[in-house]
């Protein structure tokens, strides 16, 4: 049965369209991409990370597979951990957007701020068309994100994501219970069917909801109490939110809109910034809100977002990454089964495992693997020295972000390659090769494979200790 937000639910979507006001501002016809499109953190489009997809969203590059050229290898398993596709704002941001819109409509001075067309659009034409029932739902573009990703992966891994393997249920599909994730895994399966030329076939959706794996952070008491509900855990974020860089952005935005400075809070500044991102991702529109920010403003707002993700989901506190132990062990158990020698009478291991979750699923796992960790952590006071940082969520976890584990059968034994957003990334400590021997990867993570006990970290000593705030 189609959801109201499924792009194939024609009548329902048509009805929904009557409820969503058409954007009437002049910028609607502007086909160009906002100059700040690459700074939206976790609300960045996947195409900003892979711009070639704007020309051809189905273009795949098999050359990203890089086992040793002198060694005969073939891929035997793919585990893909994927973030859901583009979505509507969540309820919190929808309410902030409406508050911002009302503030501009009722209090912005018509005598200041200039007469630019975009400013007139914001004041006179733009309507806050987002409704609370949209709350984080996948949008049509989000379906496209996952359909197209599925097609590209099937092109690169035709023997693994084959129609036979999927129809015989040899490919595992797991998802978070959130509607946007369930819709995303269905879109991925639909993309596979289209890849096989079955455009008119009734979609065959089959998946398992597993929040223990895909929403492990909700179930880790040490994380929930030590970080999620601990006001001191995000002190760096709060300091930066009210620091000089953010204050400068807030004042410039208030001046451009003709608002009293004190009426524009940091949260409303961020709401305007994300309005630009939502309208680009949802409607492919160059929103008039985008013109409120120059590149320097956008870098400040991206940094504020990165600070939050770093301290709340990533390297900032040890429990953030340790909370992903269940998913980490699941991935390596799957790889172990796929890579071990088999007798002729044994069933073949599953060729692929597709796991769909959230940015909050990917970031702790990437951190546990030791990826995107800078020598100097980002703080509220070192913004100027962080412009070259590796930890940029705009690049790491845009919509439809993916972490791919590719296991090869090679002459010297199984090898493992890692890709992030379809680009090769080398394992920390094994930087000499794109696809090191699997036994070497296991040796590198031996301390986690033998330890990283979820119960001990989340219910034992971690549950009673404050987060690590040492820099």
C-alpha cells in the first residue's frame, strides 16, 4: 500500500499538492544552485558531495573498486549502511520556520534592508507552506536518492545485487522503524527493480525493522544519560552558539531583513539557513532565503552544526562511538560468514546486506572505525584554525550518505575495502592499501571485536559516568 508521501501514490499526492501552496517568488525560475549549497551539514544534498550526479544520476564508476591489480580478486559480499534520503523538516524545525516567517511578516521594517528582489520575495510572496504532518517524511527527491543509489550499486556489483539474489531473499534488508527509513529501503528495492528493467512490475517490498541495530543510540543508557540528556555534554556548542562568530551572522541577517537584533535568535538564524537547504532538496528551488547568507556566514553555520554532531554523535565523547557496538559487531559477523572457506555442501553466504538508518547511525560507526578524526578537536574557540578539518558533516553524512564494506575473494585470501559515499576511504592504520587483507583489518580492530560490549558500555560503568570532556 502506498504512503501518502510515496511518489507513485498519484491521487494522494495530487490531493496533498492542493494543501501545499505553490511557491510564487521570482526565484522559483532560477535554475542555478545556491552558492552556499555545500555547507548545510546533515541537510546537504548528496549531489553536493558527488556533483557528477547532477549530469547523470545513474552514472556509476566501477574504478572505485580497488583490489590489488596484480592479484585476481572478485567481490563476494557487500554490506551497505545507508542514511535515508532527502526529507521534510522535522516538527521542531517546521515550528521554527513558521515562527521566523511570522516574525518577518509582522516586524521586518520595509524602510531598511534594501530593495533587492529576493528580499521582496521573502516579505511579500514567500509562504511557510510546511505543515506539521510532514514531520521528517521522505520527499520525492528522497525516493530518487535511494532509487538512484540502488541502480548505481547494482551496476558496480551486478553479481551481488542481482535479481535472482533479491528474489530468492538472499539479500538482507534491515531498516530503522522511522517512516523515512522504511520508505528509503522500499525506494532502494524499487530502484533495483528498475535497474532490472521491471518498471511496470508491482513493487516487491520485503524488509525487517531492527531498531536495536539501526537506532542503537536510543537503547544505550550510558549515551542517553551521559550525552543526550546531559546539558554539560554540548557545552562547546552552546558557547559557540552565543559566541562572536554566530553573533556576527545574527546581526548581519537582522540588518538584511530589517529586524531588531534582539528579535532574531540563533535558532531562527539557523531556521533561515536550513530553509535554503530544504527548498533546494525538496523542490530544487534557489530559495530567496539563500541570499541572506554569504559564504563566510555559511561556514560559521556549518561549523556550529559540525560542533553539535562532533560532541553529540562522534569523537567528542567516547560513549558516542561505543554505542554503535551492536552494529559494528553485526557488520563483522556478516563479513566473517561471507569470507570463511566453505564446504561444497554448505549454503552460500548472503551476497549483500542493505542497512538503512540515520546520520545518527552512521556517525558513531564511522567514529568507532577511527575515520574523519582530526588531531585537534573542534571547540567554541578554535573556529579560525578548523577550516581544513576532516570532520565536515556536509561531506560525510549528507542525505543518502552510505558506508560500503566490500569483501573480495582474492588469491592471498579475503580482502576488505571501505567506501564512503561511493568513494574509496582507507582504514586507519592500514593506509598503504585500498583493500587490505581481511585478517589485517580484523587485527586492527581486534580490541573492538573482542571487547566493545554494549551491555557493559551502555548499562554498566558508562551509565554512571559523565562524558569525556577532555580535549
